[in-house]
C-alpha cells in the first residue's frame, strides 16, 4: 500500500527531465543598475516559471552570466536532467560553448560556476538567438531594474 501511495505522489509531481530556458541580463550604464530575467518552459512549451532579479550595480556581461546561473539553479531545483538555454548574448553563448576564451577576471568566476552546474546535467545546450526572439526574458530583466529605479 505504501508503494502505491508513493507512486501516486510521484505521478502528481513528475520529475521534469527536459527544460528550456530563455535568459537575458542587462544594465543601464556599463556598469550600471542591472537585472536578470529568466523564463523556464517544460517539454510542451508551457511556462513553468518566470524570474526577475535585480543585481545591483554591475556590467552587462556579468548580468548575462547571472541570468544563466539563475536558469541553471531553477533547473536544478526542478530536478531537470536536460537544459536547453537560449540567450541573445553572443559572448556568453560562445564562451560557454568553448568558442571564445574567458579573459575578464569577473567573468572567469561566473564561467567556472556555470560550468560546475552544467556538468551535473546529462545534456546541456546553449544557443544564440536574436534579441527580438528573447522579448520575455528581456522584459523581466528590465522589470527588475525598473522596480528599483522608480
């Protein structure tokens, strides 16, 4: 009977194995007030969660990396095994993909943290997309900055 109850509980809250995330980070001024926005989707394309985080004073590239780290944390909390990330930051995408070297000391720390989280996934992919295809994450990043700027 206990086994049946446990299986029933698992069916109510199944582990989401594959997630997709759209991420964006931005700053007003470089450095300036910065925010990160993340949208997490399930395999069917349904929005599971949106997050808007104010990051304080930092650079645009740091904000982009922070958005990636937030997405990785969100996927980890949901028990995801696979994560596909879409970002409009060519720098972050190419650095994480190994096509560009990371030279900036502030970004090296964030890069290493991201890589440590990525190796815990069975599959990870990051894809560069045009800014116009990233409007929800962009809106969330700007919303975080707007909340403290008002």
